[in-house]
């Protein structure tokens, strides 16, 4: 490999890696807040926080990686212009078009990774996440309950105590439940308990051989005590419902044979990220051109704007296909093909070296 290609590739790769690290840290903060919110609402078992965090990050990779690739190329190529390295190379006959090889050395593997994340890894992560939640909600161990410890119900609506629990977390002994609803409180104790999960995703504690006391929270003597042989107590709503035909969790191969508009919309949405990454990576090189007296970040902001507009149009097109407003055969090609053509045209136009002027006679 020529030394120039090695040098340029190293510059592009280092800048892209640094940008991706920053974007991943920022994205992790938002995903972490979403996962904590789902745990607080009782929709996700608390024991799955780290696994759900990792799976959710995989869903965002098809959006993060193209942006990181574009910004990395913008910064690295822009630095070559600012430090007058590109003018020196141009003076020796090496123009912007010469950067195509090192650019493709970085872009081709990145586009391949983005395609794998969008077409395979992302759908697998969504499906595996839902299966983990559905399975975890069947076990009170994963739902955050442990034997011998008081656990607050999501939303601060009560407290649960379990004296004993089976290894799989489905069978309990010596159960105490305190619930608060407005100005009323409810205290339930039972000798045994079983966790049941309906097909709708609702969880119920089936309590056996116990007492229930209901009354005012602060003032009054309007208390009622009941003894029961069996009683059901509904736990907070969860995301335990799974749809095996959901296009978002279906393998990409299965979507090709699914004629439903929602499935075709999901298919085209998965195809878009690697093509968007290729288009904006090629456009980053001419957009990074920075003449001495021009604003350093003007074209960078233009690239940002173009990327986010394209992402929004991709999501809008997905909704149009799912709603039947756009033919599935038309898909998102109305956006992707012109964008790729424009990227190739701008790169080819930028890569031409200026012709020397003839001396005046």
C-alpha cells in the first residue's frame, strides 16, 4: 500500500473512531434514561437493566454509525485543508480524487457493518429484547423481588415482601403486599403466592390462604378485613406481549415474502441506512473543502442538516408505505437513488484537478 494511502486512511479512521466514541457516549445517556423509565413503570424487570441497555444500543447503531462516519471524514479532510496539506498535494499532482482509495478503505467496511446492523443485528436485538422481557416477567426474581426484602412497586404505589421463593421465582411463601390508592390503603397477607402471566401481558399474583385489610389512609375507622382462600392481585402493566408477526422483529429474509404494507415499509427502512452512509461519506469529501477565508464549520452544518433531513424523510417514507400512501415497489428509492447520484456527481466534480492555463502570447 502506498505511504500516502496509509497516511490518509489512518487520519480518516482515527477521526471517525473518535467521533463514534463521543456519539456512543451521548446515545448511551439517552438509552439509559429510557431503560430506567421502563423499569420505574414496571414494564421491564430491574434485573435486565444492563442487557436491555446493550440491546437498545444495537437498535440505534444504524443511525449512529453513518453520522459518525460522515463527521469523521468531514473533520479529517477539513484538517488537511486547514493545515495546507491538500494544497501541497494538489501542487504535486495529487488532487482530491486521489483520496478515493483511502476513503473507500474506510467506507466499504463501515457500510458493510451498518448493513449487518440494519438488516440482521438490529431486528435480532429487538426480538431478543422482547423475548427476554416476556420471559423475565414470569419470574419475580427478575422483576426485582427477592426473598426476605421489601421491594417498592413501580410508581411508588406500594410495597411487596416475600418470605420465601422458589428457585425460578414463580412460587412464593409468606407474602405481604401493601398498596395505596389515593386516600385508601390495602394490606394483604397470604401463606402462598404464584405469579401468572396472561397472553395480554398482564401479571397477576395469585395469593392463597390469607387476609386482606382495606381502610382509610389517614383518618376514619372504615376498615374492612376479609379472609380468603384465593385472591388475585394485579401487578403493574408490562411489555410482556409479543407479536410473532411484528415486522420490526421479523428477520429481513422473511420480509421479502411478506406482502403487508407494514412489512414492506420495514424492509425498505432497513435497506436505507447503508446506502445513506455511502452517499454522505462520499459527499463529506467535497463538503470538507475549506478555502482560507471561508467559515470553517459552514459546510459541516450543511452536512448535518442534509443528514437529519434525509433521516426524517426516510421515517416519513416508511410511514407512507405502511399507510398505503406510497407503493411498496416505489419504496424509498425516490430518496436513495437521487442522493447516491448527487453524491457521486459531487465527488467526481471535486476530484478534477484544474487545467493549467495557456500562457498569453
